[in-house]
């Protein structure tokens, strides 16, 4: 992602139940026959953004620890649970969604996806399988949205899952007893006609202005948004780091130090407004927002001066 502020807001927007439901309906076989509205209102719960640590055993621990924060910890971009409408269980699936800008981070993204899936299986020990009740193990999905895949792979969807291979004789293994992990790779591409890929491309395309973005999402993809969700999309667009880049570039081109300073100051003010909105809308303290967005301590001071009640 271009900048941590934009990075977090992109995840925050995508974590809205309506958008998560759209992805589940189009990408996960168990949800394909369920209307998006039903998935959004009845099937998704316990959503977190930049909070659940990949290496923690329990998914219900949400408090940050200062020492791990300073060292830099690994967290799921978006983590939530889901169940099917007809299910008598509160949880049928553990699901993680990652937004990946760098397609070549030094390791295969598919391998990381498998690891994340394995982590979601192991974290169920305390909540699902304590006492060796492995029959209660829930299926996990790790979904990777790749913004900049290789040209020849753009517009593709790939699922990696567990399957059985009978090497000799016959067995009665039931698919539901071993089909517990899937990794789904979504490779975006401007030319894709696939509904899910087109929706994600529209949502994250920085070249599409906010009004046009909202219009396309509503008219072309049938996503009925309320004013709150439209506002969050507008904030995502406004927080795009292009604002900062333009301010810096204009100042440098003109050779005026004040031009550079004004560009940086404008970006700081815009980001401070976003932090204040998070505090007001969700009753977070400034420190809680700073922690969720992993803002270094040395940068927090400049934002605090613009905040009301900057605890």
C-alpha cells in the first residue's frame, strides 16, 4: 500500500460487512447460494482490522502490548468469523483477508497464505478442540487480494485446498472431515470482467475519483451503500498518499521550501481529521487509533496537536 494511513483506511473500508459479504458470496463455495444481504446482516461477526496477531493462540485477544508494538508484530489485515444461515453453530468458518501490494516480497504469497491458514487452525485449540475434540475443527479461509500481479496472471482467481489421494485400496473418508483449509488468491486486473475482481479493482483503483467510484459500485455491482459507508470511501480516497506526493513535488519543482512545508502540513491536517473521525465515530482514544494503525511514537506528537481530547 502507498502509505500507512491509506493502508489502514483501505482495510477498514473493506472490513465493512457488506463488502466482506460480497467477497464471500463470489469466492467461497459455501456462500454462493446465499444472498449478499443475508451474509452481511446474519453471517459475519467479530471483525477486526490490524488487531489479531498471527502468532497468538486465541483469536479473542485484542489488547496490544507496548513491547511487541515497538518491535513490530505480524497481524492479520482483516480477521473475522462466519456461519451459515441454517447452522446451529455460532462459528462455521475462520476467515482472514489480506491486501497485498507487493507481489514479490521475497517469498511465495501462496506459502504465506498456507501458513496463515495453519495458524487459524491451531488457534482453535482453546475454543473448539480442547480435550481432543478435533471433530469440532472449523474450516479456515485465507483470502489474498493482490493489487499488482504479473501482467500475464492478472484477472485470475486460484484456490489452494486440502484434498485426499487414495494410494491403495478404498476408504470412507468424508470430505467435511479433512476439507479444513483453503487459500484463495485474487489477482486484480483492469480488464477483468469477473464480478468480484471488478468490484475490488474499482474499490482500490486510485485513478477512479470518489464520486465515480461510489457510482460504479452501486450501479454496476449492485452494492447499496448507506451514507456512512460512502463517507468512509471518500475518506479512503482523500487519504491517498498522492496528496502528500503532489504537495512535495510542487514544492520541489518551484524550489520553494514553503511549498514543500505546505504540502506536508496539508497532509498532516487531513490525516488528523481522519483520526478524529475514528475517535468520534467509534469511541476510540487517540492512542487506540495510533496503535491500530501502528503509527510510530515519534510521529504521534504532530497529530496530537490537531486532535480534540488527544488522550
